[in-house]
């Protein structure tokens, strides 16, 4: 059985569980921030695979918040927590763009055929 569709209980019985509704709340916010910030980094934005790298790097810098329902999570956040999350995501995405940009600049220029 896969983790998304079922698991085996301690007594050997198969339980039908669906974990597919669980997701990291910050993913969509990071993806939106990457798209919004990409205009400031045209050398990265020109290559979609680099934008995906930026998203991965940023997601690894933010603390994950696994949830089932976005509305339930947002209901319990204070304005201060919302602002802190937004700042955390903006900082992580900025760092990721800076990191990817620096790596791209450090690559040697391709040699032109004679």
C-alpha cells in the first residue's frame, strides 16, 4: 500500500487513509512571490528551470506548515503572524534569487566555435 491510499495498522489490518489533502501552506505563497519577484531578475526569469530552482531554494528556507484546509490555517493566524510569514517568504525568495543569480554569473561563458 502507498502512504497516500493506505497503511498497515499494528495488528496487520489495512486501513484506508487518504493523505493527499495534506500540503505545505507556504508553497503557493512562495510560488507567487517567485513570479512577482522574477521581473527584477531577468537573467533568471528567462530560464524557467532556474525559476523552479529559486522556488525550491526558497521553500527549503521557510519553515513548513502542513495543513489540510487553507481556510482553517488562516483563521487561526494573527495579523502579526501573517506579516511575519510574508516577510519570511519575501526574504527566502530574495535569498534564492540572489543565490541562483550569483551561481549563474560565476559560470564560465560558453566558448564560441571558430
